[in-house]
């Protein structure tokens, strides 16, 4: 899930733009909404406070006048007056439902004067001790409290004021419900939130729309480019209008047209070249046959010529062999280039194939003094391959190995696992320099151009082998190190058409020396400053106790 | 989206009105009001221990104890009662608290063997002082109460411990002295039923009530309506009028908030006038609110000045009947007028009543029609209207004063029946709801809405209703006096009467309109007073020095200074020929 989100995030510019717009605008709008709603609440509360404060002040003045007639808290009419005053201040009509509750308490005379409220309600829980204390000390004070006087719990603004009398002080409290203010604040809040959310959604939609306007042509361009790159060179973008995107499309189309022209030209040239090669090869074959027949005749009669001529006849014969071979290879290559090469796969046991190749090259090996060693499994190694082509590849590889073997043994190893078979050919000749393991497959490439061709190599052998391996869906790879010889590995899928993932055999031989000498016997490597400020890696001294472990 | 959600959460959580907040102090509250003042030091009756072990003083203090604000009267009285007997005094609450005002006649103390003293007091029930300040006619008929008194000191003889009442009477008693001493009588005013004038109503305000509350009490009285006996003649405030909380005020600004139906401007204006007069001598501004609507602030004094109670502009002038004619009586330093009657009709007059009304003078005379019969003559001449019937005796006629130009109406007693008369001298008997039909005297108050009657030797006051051109007298209220055999009465003030009767011997007493307060004015009259007249002291033309005049045994007297009215004081009378004894001026009266 997270991965999918992450992927979507990475892939969709639209998602990114819309998300960023939403987040940024929500924060901004949310902040503003908070400020506005807070301001509205403050204003509402302040106006309620001012209003109630005025009522309390005038109420306290009125109550003070009313009770000023009495000099003793015990006077009977005082209680009545307090009750009347409370009723009067509450609006006179006890039935009215404005919700304002007026209370007069006499905390200083708890058993003499009874608290009175209008309309009758138990206001004690709503008047906190702190407020009582503040009012009792002669201060006008207010507090917001939530409580239940009638029905639902309501927020009340409780305002208290002392009422001076001739015998001391009594306290007047107004409990004004803030229902209206609360509702207004909630309404305002809801409006602000709704507006904010709408704004944010609108901005998101806007961002989505705008990105879509921009992204869509880009996507079309990308798709078109993908198709172009897939070879559909006649793909073009639709040009609408004259804006930047239209310019992009036009430029893109221009580019595509140019590319297509160039590619077609190059293709044509390449085709011509291959055709030329093929034609030349074919055209050469006929005169060559004639020349061959003549040369064969001369060669057969060489004993009758004087030795110099005889020698020439031998040379002619040898070079004609090479020429013929070269022509054959050229034709083979042009078949690959023309895409006419067909795989003729059948289940084949590779062990006899190896034996056959070795037998065929035994003479040459004997001649150059290179022993050929085999490491073959005891069981048949069956794979769906074209035996002719595999044999040709092996012949080429083993021939090269024998040729470059420098009288050292050549090892042929055959390996198999569930999906693939592999054959490595290892020689211990001069080896390959760094980078040469890729170059060896190039046509007509030579490790040492100055070296004369001693053997009959045409310079196309490895190229053809590579094409054969590819035709199988297999790999042909080379490894080599100066002085350590080289190893070639042919890996083929066990069933034709399968994809290769691994090879049963290693490309780099087990006895190959690691760079920098490599660790010996599993000992630690020491990494430290070397000479001339370079980084040196060397086996750590055994007696040194320092060890470093690297964990991933 | 995440941000919007966060913002929504923040908004929902943080910036609403908090469910609870800290206490916020806005500063100091109001300053304490100054301590209120009481009406002098004698506002509270003495305490139980004030009399020590003096039983007589203790009993008097006990009768004073209830004085003060009614809602704590039981509390005060119970302080006099021994704790174990306090439950015998059953308390009443609120408006049911009423004090039996009694006049203490005699107290007899009898020592008992258990160291207590039995107290027997004889009293005269004067009335019931209700919590609304009215003194209603007495309900209790007891003429005496009996209780015991014991010392509060157990075993000892500590005088300071005082005494306790045992077996207290199950009523609150208040002596007339206490009523005088610890209460202040107040006149509040109600509009007459025809709305033409204000009629005073007597109330008692405990002296313990601080000045600040006086307005409150007065307004409450007004809201409560007039005394029962006045109801036929006056109207109270509109129905369901209520005082909203207390009427408050200080520093000459008084705030009254009334819940009153109807916002007729005239009605409100009349209410303000009513308040201004009911608040008596109170100065300052009245801020009246009707159902919380503030009305323009009124200055009480200015209102009283602009809305006079009585249309009197001149002081009283004395007249008398001399040799069958009305003559002015001249006293030094006093104004005197002319005879308003044409000379040709100014004869055969027995007694007369004159009254000023709307720039003219109403005159009603009792004239001799021969054979010892009398008729009523009305008018100032040249021709007089005479009553169709003649009577054996006709008392001095009195005019019911009005403030407008309606035809004058008056009352007169003829042959023991009360009649009303008009300017055409038509006489119509006025039905009275009295135990005895025999009426001796009638006197009309200055407001013309109240009359005092003497019927069957007893004194009554009653309200007069002048609606619809007639004159009807409401149920009379009997007043308790210590005088017997009453013979003459007149009004000497808004709430005071002067009455002649017998206290062992003929005497003239001043008496309050509810009978509670009685002051002997003259106890040595010597003969039965058959004619008594007084100038009612009022706020317009006070003239308190004028006093009263009476005739007894054919001789006229005047008060302040008290002296006999000599023939020499009769104007325009030539001294009689030598040797002849000059006749006496009789039937003196005031013209005002």
C-alpha cells in the first residue's frame, strides 16, 4: 500500500501538484479560518460581556437603592424586597423565557437572608467559589460556566457584583445564557469551515485541471516518444493552437521527422552495406570455384614443378582455403545480418558434441603441444539446442584456446542445472587485458594487430559464435586477465525459448587471482593510507589485534 | 485535505465559547450607602427592662411595646412576655397584623401569693391600627384585660432584670399615647369619585420607619386604596395597580415605579398630583415610572404650588348674627369683610352659612318665618329662595364646597333629619344608615367630600358623594370619644374635628378624624354648646390662630385668644340707647 502510494507519488506529477496545492492551501485557509472564527467568538463574547456588565451595574444600582431602605438584615420586608428586586431585574415576568437568571445572595448573612433567584433555579453550582470570593471582596467579576438550570446544559456568563447596603453587602448575580452567542459562533465556524473546505477543494480541482492541461500533452509526448523509441517512427503528436505545448509538439514532430529520416537513411545504408557484402561474397564464390579447381589441379601436379613453383602452389592452396573459409564466414554473417538465420533446435546430448569437437581439434592441439582436459558430467547433458551451431561455437572457442594456449592445458567444463547448460573453455595463455573481454566479439578484432595470422582465423569466428548464442537466447561471455589466460563461457537455456537468469558455471575461474592479491586464508584486509597519498588495501598483519567488521 | 481536517478540528475544539473560564475581575463594585437616619431618638418604644420593677411603668411600656413597624410587632411584644408564656400570644402574619388601640382608663394591681401581680386594666377601644396605617373602627369589644406580671429575676431582687408578663392577652395592645408618640399621622389623598378634587385620608406611619422609606410606605398606602369609610366618596388608583418593588430615593430625588393599567396622560397627571400632595412636605423631584416607562421628572413642590388642594385665596372672615341680621365681626389684626347680603333681605336671620365659590358667595340662612317656625333661605338677594316647608328647628346650614362652577349644594339638619338643599332652597332628606335617625348637627369638611355628623349624641364621619347632582352620604363611621352628649361639631383641619359635648361638664375637645387622638380644648364651657364653628386649617391659607367660635347659653365666644364676642365687635352697630342692655351677637361663623 505504502509502496503503491509512494510509486504513485513518484510517477504522477498531477498527484504531486494537487497534493501540494491541497496541503498548502488547507494550511493557509485553515489558519485564516481559525483566526476569523476566533475573532468572531471574541467579539461575540466581548459584546455579551459589555451588555451584561451594563445590566449588572444598573441592576446593582437598582438593588442597592431597593435594599437601602433597610437598616437591618433581619427586617421582614427585606426578604420580600430582595425577591421583588430579583423578579424585577429578571424582567418582572417569571414566565418569560429569555433565560436570564438573576440571583441575589447574601453570603455574609447565610441564615438571615435567603438567596433568591428569578426564575427560580438552583444556581449554586454555577457560581463558583472563586467568583463568590471575588464578589464578596467587593469586586465586579465574571466567569463563564456550563451548567444545567432548565433542561439542557448551557453555557452561562455569570456576572457578579456586590450590592452595598446599610448593614453590609449582598451579592447580585446575573446568569446570562450564551446559547445565542454559542449558536452564532458555531454558525460562523461552520460557514468559515465550509467556505474553507470548499475553497481548498476548488483549489485542488483547479490545480488538477491546470496540471492536467499541462501534463496531458506531456504524457502524449511521452507516449509518442516511447512509440518512436520502440521503432514506430511514423508516430506524431497532434498540434493544437499556438501555445507552448503546441510549440513543443511541433518541435517534437520535427525532431521525430528528422530522426526518422536519419534512421531510414542509416538503415538503407546498412542494408546496402550488408547487401554489398552478401553480393560480393556470392559474386566471389563463382570465380573462386574456378580458381579453386585450377589451383587443385596445379596443387595435384606440384611434384612435377620445380620446387619454387611447387611451394607457390602450396601457398596458393592454403590461401584459397582461407579465402573460402572467409567467404563462408562472411556469408554466414550476412545471413545473421539479414535475419535469415534460423534455429533448428532439438534435444541434444552435449557430451558427444564436446567429444566430437575435441577429437576434431586433437591434431592441431597435438601439433602446438596443448593438452585438452575435459571436465564433463557422467550423465548425458540434454538441452534443446541446434547441435550444428553449438558445435561450431565450441569448435571456435576450443580452437582459439588451443591456438592461444601457449602449450599449457586447455580445460573444457560442462555444467547443467534446471534451467540452463553451460560450457566453459579455459586456457592459460597470455590472457586478455582489461576491457578486451568485450572487444573480442567484434568483427575482425585482433588482440595484437601486428601479430601475423598464423592460423586460419578469419576474425569473424567469435562474432558468429555470439550470434549463434543469441539465436539460442543464450549468453557468450569472456573473461581474461593478463598472464592468467582467458575463459569463455557459453550458457544456453535448457529449453528453447526460455529466458536465462543464471548460469550453472562461473565466468571467472576459481583459480583466478583477485585484484590486489585478494585476502589470503580468510584473513582481514587492512585499508589505510598508502604511498603517495593513495588508498591502500592489503592483508592485515596477523599479529595486529585490530579488527573491523562491516555489516550491512 | 489533512490541513482542512486539522483546521476543522482546531476550530471545533479551540475557538468556540469555552465551557468554563477563569474569573475575570472588572474592578470595584459600588460603595456602601450611608447609614440611614431615623426620626429622632424616640422612634422606638422603651424596652422591657427600662421600667425596672415599677409595675405601673412596666404596664404602660407593655402597652407601648407594639408601636413600630407592624411586621415585627409580635416580636417586640413577646420580649415583654415571659418566655414560657410567649406561645400564648398567637402570631399573625403580614397584613393581618393589627394593633388594638386602646385608651387606658384604669389599672389595678393585685399582689398574689406566688410573687406575681395580677394587673387588671380598663380600656376604651379606639380602633384597630392595621398594617396599612389606617385606624379602623374597633373590632374588639373588651373593656378590660387581665394578666399577671412577675419579676424576671429568679430568686433575686435585681431591679435591672425587669418584669415579665404572664398570661398575656391574645391581642396586640397599643395605647393612644403610644400612637401619638411613636407614630406620625400622615394625610394621603385620594381623588373624589367625580375626579374634581383630592380628599385627605388619615394614616399612621411608625416613627421607626426611616425617612427613605416614607415614600415607599405612602405609595403603598395609595396603592392599597382609601380607608373603608371614605370609599363611597373617593376613588383609589386603577384596579390592579401595583408598586413595582420599593419606591426609593435619596437626596431629593424619589423614584416610584408603578404597574398601572391605562396610560392616559390625564390620569397619570392626576396621579402625580395625588403623589405630590400625599408626600406632604417632601421636597425634591419625583421620577415616576409607569410599567417601567420613565415619565418626565416632576418637582413635588412645584406641583403642589400649581395644583392647589383647596380653592381658598383669602383668610377667614368672622360674621355673626346680630339682631336678626348678619354682621361682620371686627377683631383687631384680622381681616373682615362686608355683608354679602342685600340689606333688605338681611333680617329675621337665625343662623347662616356662607361660602365662597368661583368668585361669588353662596349664602344659606335660617330665617324666622313666624310662629316659632323656621325656613331655609338661599341666595344673596335681592330676592331669596325660600324652602317650601317650615320647620320647628333648623341647624346652621353648611355648604359642600366644590372646585368648579356647579350649583352650590349644602346640608342642613331640620327637625332632627338631615336634608340637602340647593341654591333654589329645595330641601330633600338624605337617607342615613345610622342606628338612630335623630341627627343633631352636620359639618362639612373643606374638601366637601366628608361630613361629620352628630346623631344620637354620638359622633360620626362619612363620605359624601356628589355624583349625578344629588348628595349621598356613605355609611357613617362612628368615632369613639370620651365626651358624651355631643351637641355640635365642625372641622378644624383636614384630619381634625372640634366637637362639643360633656366630659362631666360641657367641654370642647379636639379630636382626630378617626377618633384616636383627643385633646381637650376647653373644659369649662359652663353651658351646652349649641353652635360651634371652626376654620379648618389648611395648607393654602393656614391661619392656625383663627381657631373656633361657639355659642353657649346665647353668648358667642371665640378662641385664641379665648374671649367672649362683645356687641362692640359687631360692625356698623350703633350703641344701643343708654339703659338698654345691648343684645348679644349669636351664631358666629366664618366666611372663607
